[in-house]
């Protein structure tokens, strides 16, 4: 064999590297992008890291053993998952065959046209055992309530199926108060009654942006306030809205924990779990993950879970926080991904999913006494779903709106601004943002 | 004819300029090509794209400087600039003074190589810990009701009521700044300590023979050798301050209100919460230009050369 010099070797290597580097990109570009006719061997799920995807990870191997399809769950923290999905969808990437989506993300993904319709493409139909609101929240454009201007006239399709039936509820110490608070006035009365040194009458989850927004919206709605009316007019500076936020950030705050403006869900759960607080709003994952978790909580069996108490108008409105599974438009395994969703929501499989910590959407499972023993919040969740909880405004601008609104509530909790000043400024900012986005604010 | 030699020389220069590259030179360029290509792909192309995005809408329509005027009209930008300015004014002087003090102290008092190596390792540690981890630990220290700091202060009898570290605007800013000081003071120390190692022993001994006290030695000898490193530290730390994100996001999320919403957090929200790519691109270009000008100014004020 003819020997070569070191210089020649370096030269040839450099040339070979330069020639071979673009080959994968060229091969990728030459691919058709249409669904592959070959049998699917692997499904990749983009999931949110935490209590929400834990049960999914536990049941995925079952599907794998039944079908031979490898299930890969790629986890991201909440914020990163959203950003990752948006950038993947913008590039029409095929990295994920299924994606977990928080329900307020649906307008963004729906408007982007990022998902494959489950009804027309894969034959999904509504199941009477699953509340209609659960299907509504996965439908785009929304079948009720205001529709974004750019989406008006489009026919609604189902793009997501709920796999975590989250609805915001209320929890209180039933070992201390014998009757559940029916209204926010009762909540206030209990807060006054039970508040003492190192035991807080109420816990406010007031950290800026999403936490403050999620914590305050059920109160805002229960007081008759809202962020938008039915025609996208901003009504955050209405009397009802200001009254609601004043009630939370001034009246109820007198009996709340110190540092409420920096309290997030983990801090709230800790206070409740170590027996230092009487009541608060809560999400199912907080109940199973901390408040009723063996070896973690000191208040197991001492808490009661009820739907959101009623406001002055006699209505109590919980907030949906469903996590859905959808199929990205870029996925080349849409049919196999749809089969997995259908498998997961079958009653028996959903029961196994619940036994592994999942939060169901099937009424029969929520009302199953055997399952309810380990999940004391199931009856409250069933009632909340049946009462048609509110969803966050169905606009692709929701992230911006939530950031502005959640910052304003945080300012009010921190006492940096009065509730009126904070909400008025937020309303002005949201009006400008919505106008910029083509809404009639 | 008098012009002939000059013309011939010029032609010779041009010929030399056009001469064929040697094998070695061609090989050199060939080897450089992937690196230059990578720089072009990951720096130049994104920069051009950002500029293009900053003057257009999402659908690609060119709108001139409208995105810039929108960005400048947003009051939150000025709140973020103010917060970043306050943060910088807190962290940079403290890190500078502490880092310099430690460097001089160790340089003058610690002679054992083993001890110096141990201090070196201790100083490296904060720099290699992920910012997210530091943020989480800091939250455990400052958090309301269970924060370690309040517990320690209460047990020591320094305070009788919990301090709301993360809820009060001033304290929240100090809390996020303290994390920066903890992490980056060692960097300043390491750079300045290495600078002190370069001070010639003869100069110090000569000054001591002349009766110079420690302050005079520091002021007229050490400081002279450290000056170029000051600009290096200012450059690095300013760039870092502009990128501060993780620990602020975890500790306060920019709150209370927007009092700790630094420029990086604000830009993140414009891009990933508001999804206003055009405005975010305009902000990015403005920040880049502003800091380039600032760096040029600093370079002029603090001369790089010692002489």
C-alpha cells in the first residue's frame, strides 16, 4: 500500500470531513415529510417534568409490551416545554410524535395550526363518560366563549385529549372546621377565626406571573370580574375585578402567610403539609404529591377538598388546568400516536393510570369509591368538572396577558400598588397588546 | 522613462499580491475553513437574521424602525434597564473590593503552596456550580417562613421577626445581588491574584528599602500591574450581568412586581411570553450596539497598556 505523508493525511481528512458533513442534512431534506408507510417502532412524547407526567411514564412500558412500540418520554420543565414545542412547531419538526400541553397553550398551538386534528384524521369521538368540557378544552377554535378574530369562521376540530384532568379546587382543615366554607365570606371568617401565631388563616400563592394569576383567577371570576368580556373588551379595571383582587390582596392577606408575594405552589404545600396553615386553593397534583403524601405530610386525612367557594354573585368558578396529549403536525407516526391516545383513555387503562397516580377524566373513575380512598379529592374534582369550570381566555396572546395580569396581582400582594392602580395599569397594557395582535380591545 | 522603475516596482508588488498560494498556505486555509464556517453559521447568520427580524413583522413585511420605536415606547424596558443598572451598581463594586481585598490578603500573607492551592480550589467551586442549583439553594436560604437565613438570625437573637427578603423590593434586589456576589467574587479574586503573581519581586524589595509602607507598595506597584486586569474583569462581569437570568428567575421571578426584572428576564418575556419576536430582536440589536459602545468607552478610559 502506498504510504502517505502526514500533511497529505490531514488534507484528505479535512476534505472528507467537508464532503461528508452535509450528507445527513441532504438526506433529511430529500425525505418526503409525509407519513411513513413503514411500521412505527418508536413513539416520542414531549412531556412536562413532574407529577403530571409521572403516571404516563409508568403506563407507557405497558403499551410497549403490548404493541412492541418503544415509548420514549422526553421531559422538560414547564416553561421549557412550552418554548420547545413552539420552536419545534415553527420549524414543523418531527422530533415528537405526541406532546403534552397545558390547556392555556391550545390557543397558541391551534392558531399556529401546529397539531393534527384527532376527529377528522383519526376518528376520535366524544365518550359520554368523559365530561364535555374536557373535549371542549381540546377543541380549536373554542366551541363556546369568544373566538379570536383570526380564528372566526374556522370549523372546530379536536386537537387534544386530556390525560390530566386538573381543575383548581379549594382545601381546608376539616379537623378544625366542621362545615365547609360555602362562600368567600366563609373563607374570610375561617381565616380570621383560625389565624394565630405560626398558623396562617389563608395561604396566598402570590409569586409574580403564572402563580399569582392562577391563584387569583377563580376569585376574580367568582366575584363577577374577568379579564375579557365576550367581545374581547378588557374588563380587568371593572369594579367587580378590582373588588375581587382587593379582597384577595388586602382583606384576606391580613390572615395570610408572610412573604405571600413570593409564595409558589411548593411553598404553599409545605405550609399546609407541616400544619402551619388552614386553607388555600389547590391543584390535584399538589394533593397527591405533597398534602396527602405518606412520609411527607403531617396532615394526611385532615384536609377536605371542595369546589371553589361562591362569590358575592352566588357562583364559584374553578379553573381548568388540564394537560392534554396532542399529535404535532410534523409527526410522521400520527396514526400510531393516535392509537396510543385511544389506548390510554380506555376505561381499564385509565384505571391503571389512576392507580399509578394519574388524574382521570372519566366520571366513572372519579366516582369510584375504591379509587377515591387513595384520592380524597376525586369527588370534589368530579363536582368541579360537572359544574363546567372556566378556562383561561382562549387567545394566542394568553401568555402575554398572564404575564401582565400576574405581575399586577403580585404588585398588589406586595403592597407596591393598590389593587385598583395595579389592575388599571395592567388593563391599559393588555389593551395595547391585544390591539397590536388584532383584537378589538 | 523616469517613471519606469516605479511602475516596475508597483507591478512587482501586484504580482506578489496575486502570486499563487503555496501548498502550506492552501492547507492552512483548508484547515481553517471548518472553523470559519462554524463562526459564520453560529454568529454571522443569526446576527443578520436578528437584524432582519428587527425591521420586519412576523409575516416578513419590512416596517423600518417601527419595532425599535415600539420597544423604546414600552415603560417596562426602562424598568428593566433601571433594575439592571441598580443590580450592576451593587454587584460590581462589591465583587471588585472583596475580590481585590482577598487577592492582596492571600498574596501578602499566605506563603504555603498547599494552602494557596486549597484557596484556589475553594475559589473555583462557586464558578463551576450551575446557576440553577445556586438559585435553588439561595431560595432555601431566603424563602419566607422556612428560609435558613431567618432561622439563623432569629436563633442568634439578631432579629425577632422574620425578614421578608424576597417580598420587599429593596431586600429582594439585595438578595438576588448577593447570589451574584457569592458566585463571582472568586472570579475577581482569581484574576487579580494571578495578576499579583506577575509583580516583579525586585520592585517590591526596592520599594521596601526606600521605606514604602504596604499602602504605598499597593498603590504605586501592585495597582500599576493590576490595571489591565481591571478592564478584563469589567468586560467579563458586564457581559455576565447582562446575561443574569437563572437565579433571578428562581429566586423572585422578577418580582415583587417588576423590581428585579433584569434586562435578560425582560427580553426573555418579550420573546417567549409575549412571542413578540420582532420587538425582542429590536431589543437584542439595541443591547448589542449599546454594549459595544460602552465597551469601546471603557477601553478608552482604562488603557489596556501598562505604560
